[in-house]
């Protein structure tokens, strides 16, 4: 409807109309938001970007319990060839990432959903902290657009994780997903080894860039 109305106002051959068409925001069903620039450049979601960053850090497997806040990270892991081990409880996921690091000498990684998913993983993270084991826990979070609005499973994860991690932070934009993952992994092996926690809001994992 917007395009039809625009054609009545602007000459379709005009530069103004061409610019409007190229900059229109598109919302593909069930995939979130991205901006079309009129080019054929490949675009990826924040979740896929997280998976690429995990792959770059040498992650071959993640331990998880499936949750809606983190589903797009799974899609990226499948594309990158990262094995997904789905466990029965998030505490198992964090302990498994700890055990993986102990057995392989490489950082482990667990991915859990928001709220109780993240709080269930706290015991495994605390254990890794006291034992100086390098691992990364990625936790889901409600959308930034719903922050402090009582959204599903919204809890102050970072505040809870700070005393038992070397690094705990929230990703604030899709563009920063990759470098925040890299930063979190660096901290797991900076000085004394230990766990890091990274919170990724739901809307950021959906956005295409």
C-alpha cells in the first residue's frame, strides 16, 4: 500500500522515488528486521554472526537446552558445523562446558535461554570460577525494546554473574555480537583462567545486518 501511494506522489523514474524504494525497511515473516539497500550483498542475522564468532574462537561444540531466546544461534551453529548437544537441564550444560575445557585444554561453551535458563547454569559457572576453568556461558535475554517492561523471563543476569565470572556483559547492538564474543573469550584466558558470561537480547539475534 505504501509503495502504491508513493507512485501517485512521485515519478517512478525520479531519483527521489528510487532512493525511497532502496531504503524501505522490510520485515520478512518470522525473521526480524533488516534494511534493503537495493544490492545483492549477503545479510546474516545476529545469531548467525554469534556462531561465526564462536567458530573463529575454535568452538566445535556447544552445550545447551533449547529455548526461544537463543534459537537463532542454533541456526548459525548448524551453518558453521558446530555440534549442538541438547541436555536435560541448564546446570548440566554449564558443567559440561567446564568438563570439556578440563579434558581438551580449550575453552568450553554453553548456551542457555533467559531467566531460569541462565539462573540454572549459575552453579556450573561458579564451579568453573573457583577452579579457574576457561568457559563462556551465553545467555538469552528479552528484547531491548522491552527492557524493564516485564517481558518473558527478564532477569538481571549480568548483575548475578559478575561475582562469579571474569567478564559479564550485555551485547547492545547486532553489529557488536562478534567482537563481544571475542572479548569474552579473551577474558577467559587473560591472567588466571575463568568463566565469562555474555547476554544477548532476543531482538539482536533476529536482526539482519
